[in-house]
C-alpha cells in the first residue's frame, strides 16, 4: 500500500515539474516576447508626444511601464522627469493613458524649463505654457482623444503633469498581433505567466 502511495506521489510530483517547466517556457517564449514587443511599439508611438530617450524602462508591471531620466536646463540645472504609460495587457481595458510628470520633491520651475525639450506634442506644449488659451481636445494626427493638465497647486501656473488619453484600438494598430497572442490565454493565466517571468528575471538578475 505504501509503495502505491509513494508511486502516486512521485507521478504527481513529476507532472507538477513538467507543468512548471511548460509554464516557465511559455512565460518567456510567448508572454515575455509579446509584452516586450508591445512596450517597444508603444514607446515608438509615444515619441509623438514625448521624446523618450533610448533607455530601458525603470519599472515594468502588468498594468504600467515607467521611464525615468534626467534633463539638464540651459543653466546646467539637473532635474528628473517621469513618463508612465498603460500597457493594456488587460483585454477589458479600452483606454490607454500616457503621463509625463514631475517626480515628487523636484523643483517645478526646472520641470517647466525642460518641458520644451521633452514634450514633442505641440498642442500639449502650447497649452501647458498658456493656461488661459488651452486646447485640450482630441488630436487626429497623433491619435489621442484628450489632454489633461495638472499644476503644482491650485494657485500655480506651473504645469507639473500632462496626461494624454488614447483609445486602445487606435494606438495598438501596429502591435495588434502581439495583443492577440496574449489574449489566447485567460486573464488569470496571463497574469500568472507574466508574474512568473518577471519574478524569474528578478531572481536571475545580478
């Protein structure tokens, strides 16, 4: 009897190992490749609104991708800017937000100084520089549906955050096939596989 139990447990263990190996392979071969391709295409598209330098993301998650870099003013002052965009890996998400913002604790006046060198969208830049004559509506050429501006505080005219809203179906046209590859999985399976490959990369990183 004991022998049969041990054999049964051994078979279960072997099956679990096989399933784990299969999941790890899929998490890298399918999920990582496609999510990396999506992030790359989105970064390419978002160059129309923000000049993102050729740097890797400072943070990747299932929901968002974050880029952080330093900018230098003409007076050699250094400040940091952050660009965050939704990934829309979730099939039920219909909007993609892209946000340029001043990190907490930074000098708003320096952020304003470097904004012309960072923001490539003329409509958003002009609106942020003249709050009395803003144009926060859609831009058919770039593809966003609206802009939101946020200032340092309610009494300030220094814009420290710009949010662009895109319809998902418009912004993902060049990466539709990569999304379709992800959507072959159920929501829970996709999140699990994504977490698996991200965890493996963190563990294996030097």
